[in-house]
């Protein structure tokens, strides 16, 4: 399969991926395993599978991705656990820091909120008098 900037544009590739592709391959390129591996961390392969491959090729891609997705999900379990544990003190510190910030905000906003609520009440009363 040959991929060109024109093909990517016609298929609706995003501006960023289109520019990246054109910077590497302004005249297009024939897809190879080596080329795909070289750019494994740069291009959106899932998008490519959904927009550039034929139905049979897309099906083969999906089937080939089943074990990779399973392995990724399994590898993410301890990573997510570690992240949740690391976030506990950060969330606690954030909540503590927000107490004075929220109090200061509410104090500054109190007069404006009061005036706005009174304006709404009076506007409603005036409008209701028209009924």
C-alpha cells in the first residue's frame, strides 16, 4: 500500500498527523513493517487501520491487535494501582489548599452574587406583574 498526503487528506487525517507525515514523506511512501516500526510512536495506527485499510485488511489488523490489547490491559493494572496510591497525598494536599482559596473566592463574590440574585428576583417580580 502506498500512502500519500493527498490520500490522508481525502480520508480526513488530522492536521497534525498530516503535517508530520508530509515532513517525512512529501512524495508519499510504500508501507513496510520496518517503516511502521520506525514510526510506531508517532503515527495513529488505529486511525490508519480504520480509514486506510480495506475491510479484510482492517479485520486482520483487529485480530492481530487482540493479544496486544490484552497484554496492555494486564500491564496497566499495577500501573493504575500505583497511580491511585500516589494520588492520595496529592488529592489530600489539593483539598487542603482549596479551603482558603474557596473562602477567599466566596468572600469576594458575595456582594456580586447578592446583587445578581436581587436583580433576578426583581426582574421576575416585574415580569410576573405583566401576567
